[in-house]
C-alpha cells in the first residue's frame, strides 16, 4: 500500500490526533504516504444546542464514515470517547492507541474546586461532569459550554465563567498543559468511558487497511477501554445520561470503577469489579449490573432502554 487517506475533523485537537497517527504510521512504514482529508461534521457545526438535543456524539463520525463509504478516505481518527458503543457495518476499530492522561482538568484562576467562590459559574455541557460537580458543590452554577478547546478557553478568559472542565489529554496534546489548574481523577472523580484514547476506524471489508492500522494497536489500552465501553453498552449509556467508567490493570487482572449520576441533584451511584483481562467484556457487564442493583436504573430513567453513544 503506497498511500493512506485519513478523514478527520477540522478542529485543532482532531488534526493533532490525525497527524499523530500519520506520524506513527510513517515511522513504522517509511515508504507510506499519508494524506489528511479534513471534514466538517454536524457535531462541530451546531454549537448552540447540546449534543443530546441534536443527536449525540455519533454526529462527529457520520461525515467521516460517509467519506470512507464513498471511497474518498481509507480510515478516520477519533477520540474514542466520541465513538458509539456499536458501529454500523462495515466499520471496525483495528487500532486503539496507548491512552494518554484519562483525567479531567479544572481550568480556572482558582486552584481547586474547593477554592471556587460560592455560586461560581462553571462551564461544561457534559452531564457526567455536571453530576459530579453537583455532588461535590451544590452551590455552583453549571452552564453549557461547547466548541473546540481554544474556543472554550477563550470564553473562560473573557470572563464568561469562573472555571471550566476539560479533558487533560486534549490540553496536553495541544501544548496547553500549563492551563490545568487541578486534575480531577480516579477514584474520587471518574472520566468518560475511553477518555484519553485515540481510535482509528476503517471498513472491516478492507483487509489491507485493517492490517496496516493494527500495527498501532496498544493491547493494554484496548483491554481497559473495552471493559469501560462494555459497561456503558450494558447500561445503554449515551450523552443523555451521566455515565463514567475507568479501568486499570492490577497485574494480570483489570479493576473497573463505574458511576451513574444525576446532573440535576448530584446523586451518584457507584460500583466496581475485578476480573482477568481476557474477561473484560464480562467485567463491564457485571459492573453495569451492580450499578443497576444499587439504584442506577432510577437515574437512567427513560434512556435505560435506548441505544446510545459514548
């Protein structure tokens, strides 16, 4: 294979991730030419409404998948947390790269959540983040915030918010690690399932591209994120519902923490489990069952029977 065409969103972070994948591939395959095909997605274009209101995070993928179906691109690069739990045929994920920092970041002139003044305005459109913020500080004013990383930072800097919450990995990848005021990390605070991991999607009926991309796959990361995504899938989690998960290796075993919350009143239900890495899918389903047994079904409400995305 002489040329590989990567479909990508146009945001600075998406382009960084695609360029990172291209560079990794070219190191492994020096004679391979890698071309980027930047595309605009509906998830990027509609910023005045929540993702839940316009169709979910799968909107970040649709145009990229259409480009692959039309033969304009060979693969697409995504933040795995934006990839639906079940892909439409013929798409697969042959490569999940080594995970970066999975934690969330508080970005603010104040050094911590506890240091925020009473009634502080905190920007995030993530219901998962809102639920955990509400559980810690019932006095905070939680306000929607969408757009790419630089857009969100600009709104903070111009005084629209006292603090915002972003993914550490995105800030680090863009050279903005200095903006991280405090890490919001496990076990007290849980990320989105697969947060910090980059995935490469392609058509499963293209074995040459599948084999080429598989050279980038990181087995330990795949084991962790597949457990997290299995939990989310079993809960039918989506951007409508605050669901969080984080798996870590403990020797040959995986330990999985799961959380379901309510962004309105800050109620949180937690569960955990451990299993051999080879049983990661079953582990995810078991932790989902424990969450439901602990009362998560009352928080999932009408979405508990819907297929969703991460």
